[in-house]
C-alpha cells in the first residue's frame, strides 16, 4: 500500500474532518522546518509527508482512491472512485486515468493557518516558500531566529493563539445527579473553510451526566468555539450546577432531610416516611428520645459516589422539634409526675 497516510497523521481510518484538522495542526506546528533549524532536513521531509497526508485524507475523492488503491493508486494511476470524482484526478491520459501530484507543503500550511506572505528572494529547499519565525512566536518554540538565514522580509503575524474558554452553567436536579441523565445542548458557531470564509452552523452536543457528579464538575468540548484566522477556537466548558430540592439537601456524598415533629413525638417515638430520589419508599422507625441535636443516620441511602457509583453516602435525618407555646396547670403537673425524679 506504500505510505500509510493515516499513520503519518496518527489517526484511525474512520477519522472525521474535525479530528483530521486537529491532527494536521498539531503535527505541522511540531515539524515546521522553521521550528527545527538543527535538523532541518528531517523536519522538511516530515513536514512534506504531513501535508501530503492531510491533502489526501481531507479530500473525499482522493481519500476514496487512496483507501481502495493505496499510495500507488494515487500516484501511478487508478480507476476513478464510483462517486464520480474523475475530473479532479484526470491527467489527460483518458477518462479512467488518475494521478496525484502533491501540492507544496508550505502552500497547504499557509491556507490552513491563514499566513500567505513567504520570505522573498527564494533560496530554500522547498520552492523558496518559507515563513518567518514570528509565525510561531518565541514564547512557544523558543529562540531560533539565528537559523533562519537572510531570506528577505518577515511577517508580523504571531503564532495561532488559543481563545479563552467559554463557560456555561448546566443546572441539574438532584434526581438527575442521583440517577444520571443525558443532556442535549444546541449551539451555534462559525466555522471557516481553507480559504478563510466563515459560515454559521448548528450542532447538538451530548453530555452524559454520571451518577454522583457534584456541583462544579466541568465537561469540556475542545475547540467548539468560533473559528477565526490565526486563532485556535475556544473550548466550550459546561459547569454542573445543582438545583434546589424541596426535600433533600446535599452535603458532599450525603443527603440531609429535616423533619418537623412535636415534643410528644420526640419523646414517645416517631416514624420517618420518605420517598427517595429514585422513587423508593423508606420507612424509618426511631425509638430513641429525639433531642434538639439528634441526627438519625441511615447508611448507604445518600448520593452515589462518583468514582464508584455502586457505593453511596449516608442519609442524615435532622429534627426540628416543635415545643408548645403554653401548658395548662394540669399538663405541667402531669409532666412533672411523668418525668420527675
């Protein structure tokens, strides 16, 4: 099959366009000859391979021929793909003759990153097309200006910078954080083609909320912000927020519930009836005397523990004892007889 373009870009054969772009961006920046003055020959060879691989795999017609016939099919000649993309590969040797001549690596780089002003004066191994070190910026790659030689003018543009993350709250109910759920988020953003033209698209992002997630948990969608020249799109970050619940309050992995009871119930016994966050009915008899600071702990009836959802925190029941505002003389006498020494 000759050269394995997928292996060169370090992607699998089912890679989509977005991941293909990410792979090319990363490797092209790593192996650009201007970044590697000490091993320029190796860098130029790799840079060309990376560009060639991206050119083929990013084009549906070339990719179809490559997937079926390999590198030889592209460069030596192969029947056209059934999709009818013949005209793109035609060499004039007949309607079924296809040959692929790789474009210049620096041209592809310029289109991708939005830089199109090479050094003047020629003299490089790659058809005289070269970018100044300011494309990358010393803060990313360190100082390497001495290895550039005297090749004419330079560029003012800096390396592609990463846009700051865009954060958004994602409110979830306690039930959703207890059982887990799936949230669908519709976003609109601008994407750019290789020529720099932008268009607005809508996407649906899927967030799988796991049982036990807490307020403040972050879910990041890498580079889903708007695409702009010389800017790496921002990450979209959704931050879990917890909606108030009518019955329960969360404390870490524990659930807390408050029960209002009478003094008689506190002294004579009380039974707690609760519906759990997953719909079960709990009956919890309490035979102890309930004092103002009393707390009944029910093991493993709290929130799932994020790292091990088979384990759970505790349910903690607190009590608000309602004392009578007044007692009759007979009631006071009876209490004294009942509780007296």
